[in-house]
C-alpha cells in the first residue's frame, strides 16, 4: 500500500469522522492537531488523495464540495496510524531506558 504523508494523514483523519468540505476540513485539522493547512497545501493533498482513490469528491452542496473517505482511504489511514503507534511506543520505551 502506498505511503501517505503527514498532511494526507491529517485530512484522512478528519474525513474518518464524516464528510467535510475544504473549510470544515481546515478547521477540524486545526482543532484536533493544532496544524493550519493553507489553501494550496490542502487542495494539493485533496487532489493527490482523490487521484489515489483514498477520498472521493461528492456533489456540491450550496457551492461547497464535500469530500468522503473511501474504503481504501480507511485502510491506508489504519495502516499509517498503526505504524505511528508502533514508532511512538518504541520511542517512548527507548527514552525511558535512557532516563536510567
């Protein structure tokens, strides 16, 4: 499975909670990760995720185009989060050993 970037992981994490348009995505990511995705960064990530089949663009609602995570996106996010969890666990263990 293709590796996903940090920005893509943030977008997928947001969409895992439900469909969102770009502004709602930006606000959600800012809220849960304290990361501000600029418009260029966000739209580049959305374009790549859509191209890779990890999200889909839905029909426009009042000029806003929401996005939805696909099953492939859920699988990629689950893999990425599991890898991040393993890395965090190992890092914390090694730091604890270094404190002795």
